[in-house]
C-alpha cells in the first residue's frame, strides 16, 4: 500500500514538473519571438546612427529623416558671374537602400533555434550589421529638371559669308559660338552627388555655325570665269530701265553643282505690278507694247555666257523675230508664262551670277572655278525665205588648248518683219 502511494505520488510530481517546464518553454519562445519581431537585435548602425533596440517604425522614421535632410542639401551651378542654387530634391536625387527596416527584421526571422543563436551572438557582441543609404542622380528626373534651363547660346555662332565687289571676292570668316555642355554637366552633377560637392562650374562647348569659312572656300568661287557684254546703244529709256531691273534681280544668283538656274524663277514676274515699264515686246508672234519689254536681253546675255563656258542648257527658246543685241541663233526669249531659260551648273563648283549695267552695256559675269574650258560659237543660216530664217548654232569646246567636243547645239526659226 505504501509502495502504491509512493508511485502515485512520484507520478504526480513528474506531471506537475512537466507542466511547469512546458509552460516555461512556451513563455520563453513567445518572449524571444516578440523581441526579435519588435526590436532591432545587436549592434546595428545606419549611416553611423545606432539602431539597436529600435522598433521597425522608429527605424523607418530615422531613414526618412535622413532622406529629408539630404533632400535639403544644396548644389550651386556657376556660370561666369551667374550662380543658381538648387536642392538635391529639385535636381532629381534619389536614394538606394531606403528599405532598411524591412531588411533588418527579415534577417531576424527564423526557427526558434536560429533566433536563439542570433540573440546569443548579439548578447556576446558578435552580431553586427551596418547599413548605408546611397544617393544617386535619377537621370530621367534630372533631364526633366534641366530641359528648360541653359538653352540659350552664350555666344551666338557667326556664319561665314562672302560678297563680291567688282571682280574681287571677299570672305567674312565664321566664328564659333558657345553653349552649355549639358551632357558634361550631367556627368559633373552625378559626380557631385556621389562626392557630396556643393558647387559645379558649368561646362561650355563650342558651337559651329551653319556655314563655316571652309564651307565658303569649298564652294570654289575663286574668280570670274566668263564675262559677256551686250550693247544698250539702240535701247530706249523704258527698255534700259527694265533691263536694269531684271539684272538686279538676276544679280547674286548662286547655283550649286548640278543645280539648275531658272531665269523666270530668279527674276520673277516682269509685269507692271513688279515695277516694270511698258516697252516693245514680242507677244503672240507680233510686236506690241507691254510691261517688261527689253528683259530678254538679260536672258540672252546670260545664255551666251553659259554657252561660252560649256554649261548645259536645259531649256531655251529663240524669239519670234530676230533681235539686234546678239547674233541670230544666240538669243534666248523669256516670258512670265513661259518660255524660260534654264541652265544647269555642269561644273564641280558653285556658280555665282553678277549682272549690271556699265558704260551703256549690259554685263553678265559668272564666278566659279575655271576648269580651262572655253567655247567658240558659230552660227549658220540653213534656210532663208521671204517669210522666215532657219539658223543652226554650233559650239566647239577647247580645254587647255585642245578640242574636247564639237557639235550642233540649237536650231532657231525666225519670222521676218514684213
């Protein structure tokens, strides 16, 4: 009986002890989990700030306070005597490593044994963690910030130009301008954020003009390559006035290599609305009085200059009746509604046309690079009746003294005055 009671008593003691032990384990586990879920464990720093014992909310606030502090930092952009100051936030600075609270408490997760080990390491000073937040320049935000700033050129580039006085070609040289080098500025801003510099000297770069001195030189306008003159001796005042007006419009024509000079397009309409006076013209096969009379002497003189330098003639028409200022077969009539005189620049360089009146003569000069070509023009009456004359025009081209081409270039049919 005594033995039985002793056994029962022993079992009761063991049961009670086991219950007490189980209860202790439960409370220990709960306390450990709560500690690691709530507070930062061990020697933990963030940019030199201790986070030990802080809650997740406190850590997040510390990080945000640091972001706010950095956002207020200033950076000054200097350009000469001008200085513009902006905050980091304004220029587009952002930060890597702001999710520190999540990282810390993620690292404190694990099984009971793992968490016990972490706490023990922390208590012994072996669990150390250092977190850093890195500032960087968000390129997209920076581009939006800078897009409407420093767009004006600091020094405007100056295009090269040329003018011709008499037969002298004068070139006004180009000058480079200056503007802010935005790409280099972006690199400097990125570096300034990394190195925490407060001032940037804004870089500048040269801006080339649209037309440089070299561009003008490469045009090949080295001098006069042909000059053609026709007499105004038999012209009346209105005709001379119209010739001068058309010459002024033609003067300065610039034709690129393989480009086509249209007389009508360059000179424009030769009517009363454009200031031309009434004089004798050939109209619909008859002689009549209309605005613009005499202008065809300008087109004809240009035509002869082009022929003598072996330029390609795209379009040309002769007059209805013979004219007195050029030989038969060497005239070129024009009218507002057509025909037109079109000449192709078949040289390898630009051509510049100069047209003016001098000593009772109409002068047409072509400037360019002389290729050594010159043409001899001859005409031949193929047929003549009481009503018409048919004339053929021939051109023989020499280059450096040698004949390079020869042949028929035009056929002209004229009515005779009755």
